């Protein structure tokens, strides 16, 4: 809830906007009343304030090339300058906030306020209350999180599959440890036999030297064979990988033509979106300009001189002015009718712009999908080139190793022939025992290497437990964020409905409208199809409950609300949005105008109620309505705004 105790005065300076030449007004925290008759620039000041706060800008005076509004608040200065360029007016400078729609819907509660208009026309109030929520961005974020969560879960499944190998590896580790223990026992026995062998020293020395050299050469041969086997295994794996790469490449279809078509369609739709933006901006400016002229009594238009016509005084819409576009005489009522058509056209353009943005989002998603396919193709082709190069290198290495193996085999044959020339060596079993000793040592080395590999694999798989814990935590975070995003819009919708229903009940009780028992919003869910997706959308249905003279309760239609009742309901819709979206944290002022349909006593009660929620509440009232308000409010007479 906003606090006013620590707020400072706010000063607004306006130049060449609406019907104002120049003026400066200072507002204290709380309620400021702009008291005066129609056509005294009260609306011009409020629209200028709306512009500097960040809302839709005011109209530039027809005889001026530039105008400005400056707000000085809490030691900071915010300025909007409006400059005429070739028939159009451009806004420059830095407003209090960039949230234009938030200001227009929930802070600038003038006659053209969207919430008030929606109630007046019986439209779905959800569109107004949910405008500050970027539902497209939320849905895009949901899709990104769903994609990341799929990747996390795929990795979790992969880790689980890898960790399923742990029991087998642990069993193999135990088997290898047992085999090594048995092998060590046999090695000890063979070494003892060799040490105890009774032979002539010269013969033993000759046998030892020959056997050592032969065993070293055989060991070299085994090493070369092992290298060849390793290279062949790697080649087989590379060939399998190449086959998989080629298969995946064959499945990927190049989408260059569709990608080019989508890029062209995106360019076309972006141009259309810009065109809609320009059209909405231009039409909104026309609506605002015309509305201000009508609210101020068209003082600057030809043919709008003061008149004693009693009919025109009693019915302002019957007043005749000279049309500023065609020069013919028309009534202000005709202009108001035409203005309503323009407002409907603005709404249609906004709807078409929203549809264009939805289509742009779909095309961008499809473009991203196609680009990911192209990126994947490029990565596969790059990896395929690397695999081919590695295959060539390893095949060349095999040729070198096979040549080495032939040379070593020749050395082995020569050594074996030399050993066989020694008769004593042939007749003894020393050679066999040394050969067995060498075989056992080689086997022991092989088992140790395998055991080391198995233990490394076990350590790697056990380490995956930490990664799995991290991924589990990330999956929980993503699930929580998904739940939050999916319920965020629904929560805001429910909060908006509850806030409106609460405040409108309080205000209706406070204002005491006869036979108006209750006004409330019902939130209903509807499903509709958008392209290939089925979308769930909510609607806010406004209900009116009345009582008969004998106390019976019945539900009535919205169009039976009086103008006063509609104004009050529209203001409560705007207040609900103001509170639900915490607008008071970003926009310090609330602006009120066009309350003539509400009687003075109820205006006073309504302003007192709303004042509890806005740090600065600026209200434009007729003198007789202003006199009925609390004297503690700040009153600014209309002559302070004189051009």
C-alpha cells in the first residue's frame, strides 16, 4: 500500500499543450482538486500529466510547433517534449516510466480510460486488467524451460543407464583381484623353482642371457600386436561412428527453401507490425486530440464562439462547430459519434497487431527449429571430416606397426635358432620355466591394467552421483519455475477479480445506490484453438444484481447500469488493476476526470475512498462538486491554468 508521509510536493510545468499556453502547478501529497467549468484547461493539464508520467501524450496546440511538460518530484526531473515534424507530432524526452499502457489503464482515469470504456461498452474486462502482463513472454519462457527440462531428464536417464553397469563392474573387480592373487602365488612358485635350478654356471648364464633377450624381443612383439589390436579397435569404432553420422545426416532434410520463405514472411510481418504501430499511434493521437477539444468545449475551433442558445447550453452535443477537416458545420454530437468509430477502429488495429505478433512468434519458433537442423548438419559434417582424417591416420599407423611386427618376428626366429644350438639348454627345462615366468608376468601386467581400467570406470560412475544430485536439484528448480509461470497468469486473474469484487462491494455500500444489490466479476475458463495449439483463455464476465421494492433479488444486465453506476464500476476496475499490478510503486499519481454523471455527495465519498491508495490524486471537478469535498484537500482554481 502506498505511503504518503514521506512524499514531497510535485511541481508540473506545461507549455503549449491542449489549451494551455503556459502554467505551473504544485501538488501536495494526497488529493488535489482542479475546480472549474468546462473548457478551463483542466483536462489539458491532466492529459499533460498523463504524458509526463509515461502515458499516451497530450495534444500539441494547433498554433505551436513544440510543447513540453515537466514533472519535478523528489529531487528528480522528468520531461516530455512534443515536436511537430511534417504534419505529425513526435514525443521526446524521458517520462517517469515507460509503461504506457499501465499509465493509460490504471493511473490516468480520464474519460477515454480503457477500463471505463470497457464497462461502458460491456466488453470483456480481462483484456484491460491483464494488459501489463506480457503473456507472450511468459509462454516463450515456459517453452524454453520445458526444453531445458527435457535435456536434464535425458541426461538423468543416461546417467542411470551408465550407473546400471556398476554391479557388473564391481563383480569384475572382485574377479580380477582374485585372479591376481592366484597369479601371484603361481609366480612365487615358478621363481622358487628357477632359483633352485641346479645347472653349470656358464650354461645357466648363457641360458639366462639367451632367454632374457628372447623374452624381451617377444615382449616387444606382443606390444606391437597390442598396439595393432588397439588401432584396429579404434578404427572399428570410428567406422561405426561414421556410419551413424552418415545415417543421421541422411535423415536430416535441408530446409533452406522453407527457411528463406520464413525469413521473407518475417520481414513482411515485421513491416506490417510497424505499420500497425504507426496506425494505432496516429489514430490514438486523433482520438485524444478530438476528445480534448470536445471536453474543453472546442474553444479554438471556428464557429465555436460563445452563444446564448439555450438548447446548446442544455445539450452540449447539439452545439454547432465548423469541422476542422472539411469546413462544414456539424454538431459536437456528430463528432462524438465519429470519435466512437475511430476508437473502435483503434481497438480493431490493436487486435490485428496482436494477431500479427502471435504469427511472428510462431514463425520465429519455426525459424529457430530450422536453424537448429542446419547447425546440426554442419556439426555432423565437421565431425565426419574429423573421423575420416582420424581413420586415415590410424590405418597408416597400422601399416607402420605391421612392418615393425615383421621385423621383430625375424629377430625372435633368429634368437630361437641360436638358443636351439645349445644342447644343454635344449635338454633342460630351464627355458620352459623362464618362458612360463615371462608369460605369468605379462599376464599379471594385463590383469593389473584391466583392474585399473575397471576401478577408473567405477570411480567415474560413482562420481556421476554428484552430477545426478545437481541435475535432480535443477529439475526441481525448473519444475517449480514452470509451476510458478503456469499459475502466474491465473493467480493475477484471480487476484484482479477478487480485488475488484472487494472494492466494488465496499464502494457500492458506501455510495448507497438504490436497488443495486451487487456488482461482481465472474472468471470463466474457455478453450479455443490457435493454429495447431489448443489454448485455454479466461474471460471476466460482469454481473449486476438488483433488488425489487419488496426486497426480492434478481440478476439484471450490465446495460441497465446508469451512467453514474457505470462510471463508478469502471473506476473500480481501474483501481483493482492499480492495486493488483502494484502500480503505485511505479506511478505516483492517479488522475480523475469526467465525473459529472456522479452526484457531489457520492463524488466526495468516492474520492475519499480512492485517496487511501494513491500517493497523489489529482481530480478535475465542477465548482459545485468541488465545494462538497473535504476542505483539507488542496484546491487549484481554474484561473491558475489560464492560457
